[in-house]
């Protein structure tokens, strides 16, 4: 009986090494999943159908906590990350933009200042998100403080709220492209511009990653930076 148990364990280890079975737990925001990860999750699943994929959606600070408690193997978060126990690998650079419906048509095709922008109803992500903190810090560097009209957890909801004219929303550029192409939204151009935002692949330094996790990270790193 012991011999068969050992042989069974050896067989399972072999299957894991050959990527025939196993599990990978990935943490990412819903926005990162929708616009940057879906295609690669699909590709990974097709190449390694025996590997179970679990995805947990949270904000960047929450994902870093899940990483430290061992609830996820790796996380895609907004940088910077200052925790010395966490290894950070570059992933992609993304762009945030302000968008508005034609209720705010006088702003179209004009370069407006952040100060002028602050006079309009602004829609932002909730303050607990790393993206929101980056925006707040950037505005403060320019001496601007904006009290948002509406705060939401979802980037896609911000796009929807902007589309129906509830305010000018700061969103991931990719999330608004379809509505811009349809003519429902336009980009509000800023004289100062918004700085690009970097996403990183994070995992714990002192914990060995499974072959499945390492393979997925290598797949992500094959994406050319924008």
C-alpha cells in the first residue's frame, strides 16, 4: 500500500512538472483582467488545459495583502510597490484619460488646464485604489484638489456614467475607446496631461513559485510594453 502511495505521488509530481495538472492563483483588478489579461488567460488555458486558473479581483492594495497572506501566487498591480518582501517585474505602461459626453461639448478639441477641469463635476475611482491615489498625488503636485462628484469602484461604470452626462470621468484609455469611436464620448485634452501609469507583476521573494505560475509570468512578459 505504501509503495502504491509513493508511486501515485511520484506520478502526480510528474504531471505537475509536465504542466498536465496544477493550479495558478492570479490577483488583478477587473479592469486589468478585461483589457490586458483575458487574451493571455485564454492562451494559457488552451496550452495547458490541465492547469486550473483562479482569478481574484481586488484593488492593488488589497491584492498586495492577498499576496502576503498566500491567497494568490502573483498579482498585477499599479506601481510603485515599496514592500521589500515583494518582487516586482515590469508588465505594461497604461494611459488614463478624462472623457466626457457632448453635454460638455464646449470642451471638445480644446486644451484645458487642471484648474479649469476642477470647475466641472468630476467622476473618479474610489480613494482606496492605487490609481486614484496616483491621480490625487498628481493633482496635488499641480496645486489642485478635486472633490469628485461621484466615486465608483468600477472603471467601466465610470465610462457609463460619463456617457449619460453625469460628469467628466478619469478612466483607463482602453476602456473608453469604444464609446469614443461611437461618438458617445470624447477625450478632454489637458494642457498638463496625465502621466502614464505602470502595472507590475508582483510575487513574494521568499516563496518558490510553481512551474505553472512561472510559465504564466513568462507569457505576460512576452507582451510588448506600450
